[in-house]
């Protein structure tokens, strides 16, 4: 089911964010939002986020190869810059 698939994906994404010390902000429906470099500053925050993005895509490809669910496509957006009000 859709819920099982999202649970599989988000559980995998949660492990990636935990391993890379990235903060998960929220997941809503099929959207997963996370941030690198907060709450503690990290010089390599952008590189870490890009590593996470590649790992997220690997999870999507692995899920597609299982052929248990309909094929998935993803869109990833990355922003890098100052956070105001922090």
C-alpha cells in the first residue's frame, strides 16, 4: 500500500539523516524536509546535505528495483545560505 511504501522510504531516510547528523524538520504526505548545519554550525553542511540527497536517490532506485510498488520519481531541492533570526 501507499502507507507501507512511505513508511519504508521515510524509515530509510530517517536512518540517513541520523547517520549524517542532519535534522529532520517534517514529513507531510510525500514530502520529506530536512536541514544540515543546524542547530549546531557545521563547515561542511552543504556537502553533507548533498551526500544525503545521493543516498535518498539510491533508496528510491532500490525501492523501484524491488518492483513491489509502482515506480517512484523524486524531486530534490537544496538551498544553501544564512538562516535569519537564529
